[in-house]
C-alpha cells in the first residue's frame, strides 16, 4: 500500500541522493537524512591547476567532486609529491566533520575543469546539532575512512622495510 503522507522527491533530488550514497561519508544515510544537506550544497567550478585547498588551511568545508580530476599532494620543501589523483564521487576535506582541524594535504585540479558540491562546515554542524543519528552515522563512516588510511599506512611501512620512523605517528 502506498503511503500518501510519505515525502516525495524531485528527479534532481533523487539524482543527488544517488550521487551522495556512493560517497562513503553519506552511504549509511537514508533519503530523509540526505535531504538535510541539499539546501547547503553549493556548486563550484575550478579550472586546471587551481587550488581547491592547501595543506594546513582550516577545514571549513566539505568538497564533493562532481566532475573532473583532482590531485592530492604533499609539499616537501618547495616541491610537491603527488600521493593520488581522485575521480568524481569522492569527498575531499572530510576532516571538516571535526572541530578545529586543518587540511592534511594540498588539492589541485588536474583536469581541464572540476566541478564540486561544497558544503560549509557550519551547515554540517547545524545538521549534526539537530540530528544526532546523522552525526553518529557520518562520524562512524569517517572513523572507517581513517581506519583504512591507518591500515594502508602500516602496509606501506611494512613493505618499505621500515625506511621511515613509524613511532613519529604516535608522538603528541
């Protein structure tokens, strides 16, 4: 039986939901929970070699790559070492889900152009304040992402035969 009181969504909203659910940070949220983010998703376009953000910049927004390609790199002295290149359907700057954090990497557009949905941190925190279940689901997803990063770091350390000092990871 069809529920006549159930919220219906436009084709555009449904397309955005499909896009969001493919991104690990949002994958555990239902359409009602995802709909909280829609009014705060601002479209932004960047040109090739344009900086999305620099390492150590404050994490004030979440960037969801809609089109294009972005290079994530680390600056070492005056050089940049590319760590990876990401494709559409990836969230960049997920540390903005945490208070008082800075970017860990640099992000540059490596394709001719790149299009993003940008969600300001203040809007995310406002959603979290009114929806603890959404906050819990997204922070759990963030924990899984960071756990994967740590796992990959340990694998890299083992495969490099210990050529860097892993104990530095645990210094405070």
